[in-house]
C-alpha cells in the first residue's frame, strides 16, 4: 500500500482540521495567553500531530477497505488525542523505562 492513498490523506486532513480549529480558538485569547506561532515548538507539535494521524491511518486502513471518507477523516481527527490518552494511562513504571 502506498503511503499517500485517499484513506491516509483523509486522516491527515482530519488532523489538519483539528490544528486549524485550535489556532482559531487560541487566536481569540488575549495576546499574553496565545500560543507563539513563530516558535519551533508550535510547528514541531503541529507536524507530529499530523504525522501521528498519518501513521494511525496507515495502520488502520492497510488493505482493501471501502469505508466512507468521513470514517477516514474521523480517524485522523481522533488519532492524536487517542495516542495522548493512551500514553497518559500508561503506568509510570513503563514510561520510566522508555
């Protein structure tokens, strides 16, 4: 399976949509509480979130599936949150070893 097929592209677009919503929401905050859009950390987090959505999409949809685009998009939207929650629930002993 090629990396940039429609299911994976839809997953990536879902992650981009979440990031755009986050930028819109934080732009409403006062200037002191806003994210620094010029920092490398902001762009690193943005790219990692989009990358996670692409990886999860590749893992989930590696084969001949005929789901709708909304399923792929939803997978991309939820995958960064899913990975973050899984990491937060991991026992401290396991996280300390890695």
